[in-house]
C-alpha cells in the first residue's frame, strides 16, 4: 500500500511540474503577443497601414463630444 501511494504521489508531482512549466510558457507567449499587438496599434502604424491600403482615413479634426 505504501509503495503504491508513493508512486501515485510522484506521478502527480511530475504532472504538476509539467503543467507549471506549460503555464509559464503560455504566460511568456501572452506577453509577447500583447507587445506585438501594442506595437501594431500605435497611431503611426495604423496610419501607415491605412495609407498603404488606400482607405483615405485620418485623425479626426473635431474633438469627441458627449451625446
């Protein structure tokens, strides 16, 4: 009984360690994707992209107003 419980405990610990590593990798990927998104959503990048697609978009000349 003792050997069986010890084996089960060891396999569960290995699984936990493996899952913790996967979580760390996913956190890193999330930060990387967020930085890519933030870089692409800068005003200068969006303006260059809209100009290259010929959308004729530009910044608003009127300030926002509340309805």
